[in-house]
C-alpha cells in the first residue's frame, strides 16, 4: 500500500494557522512525523486564498524538503499552479501531482509535463458536471483519464485513480460502489493504481474511526493500491498492514512484522 500522508493541509485549522504565521516548526514536525510513521508521499496542500497559494506552496515545499527525503505530493485544484510548480523545479525529485480530472483541460495541462518522467499523478473521477454518484459514471470518467494518459505517454503505473468515495450517511451503497470501481478500473487497466481518501466514507457519522478502519479493510481486499490518509493514525496503519498480510498481498506477513519492529504499528 502506498501511503499519501494527508496532514499538511491548510484545511486543518492548526496548519492553516501555521501557514498564516509562517510557523516553520509546526510544518517541519508534521513532515518528520509522517515520514517516521511510514508515509511514501507527503501531501502539500496550502488550501489558501488563490492569490496566496503559490507563495504558501513554495514555502511548504522548502520546509518539507529540509527535513525529509520523502517525495512530495503537490495538491491544489488550480492546475496552472501545479504546472508552474513542476516547470519551475521547486522539488528536488519527482513526486505526485494531486490532481487532474475531466474538468476542462486539466489532463491536457499536466500529462504532457510529466510524460516520461518519474512523476506520479492522481486522477479524480469528476468532470464539468461534478462528482457523479453512480459507480458506472465514475468508471466512464476513469477510463477517459486513463486513455488520455496513454495518449500523452504517461506511464500507467504512475497514474492513481481516485473514485471519490461517497459518504455512507448519504449513499448507503458507498462501500460496494468503491469496491466495484476498484475491481473494474483494474480490469480495464491493470497497471493503474486505485487510491482513495478513506475518511470521506464516515462523514457525519459517529465513532468515525471504526467506519474508516473497516472501509480500509474491505478496500484492501478489493485491491486498493494507495490511500490518502493519516500515517500517524496507528489503528489505520495497523489495519493496512494486517489486511495486506491476511489477503496474501504481504505473503507471510513480512511487511507486517517489519512495521511492528520499526514501531509503525502496535504503538500505544
């Protein structure tokens, strides 16, 4: 499982305050903690006013790169900003672009920039009409994104498709729809990775951690390849490693045992 650490995001009140005050310690500590917890990428999402976003992202990237070599996932709805960050080479090494979708020309802007490089890219199953509720419509959008990746020469094993998990409180079939999308995306393009922001499923529900952990378990069994999540959440990380062992993705539990020895799981 590829873990995309979600904890440097301006939508989080403490990070919003740290960005506004340019509090370097908070950002550095959050980057270190996610790396030590096993994140493969660190999401960098300023989530500020549009006119402030570029400066905030450059500042965040610099701080993250000061304290860790973990690749960065640059995260913004502004595709021109993402393109500028890539073109200006602010990152020491390729990371991940979050995100593209079928809204306007987002794929056409990013795909030519990253084709033939080490960059990964995350594609959301939404278009000019928003995020569809129906799994078959999400699948149609996923196929269009995949086909464009092929057209522009983006390696399919660098493409992560996010079927946009719906809240169970408003969509009772959310988990089954997510599993269907995972299976059918892999059927259409086996090299493509499927990802998801798991915590979306428990929105407006009590005791959210239990819903999230069980969603992760079902998703791993269905073939989830990566997840946007909090790597410092021991319960969620333990669920990932345990399920991969149980589903024989991690045969013999070698990764599980190593994660325990490293203190990534099993901590109190």
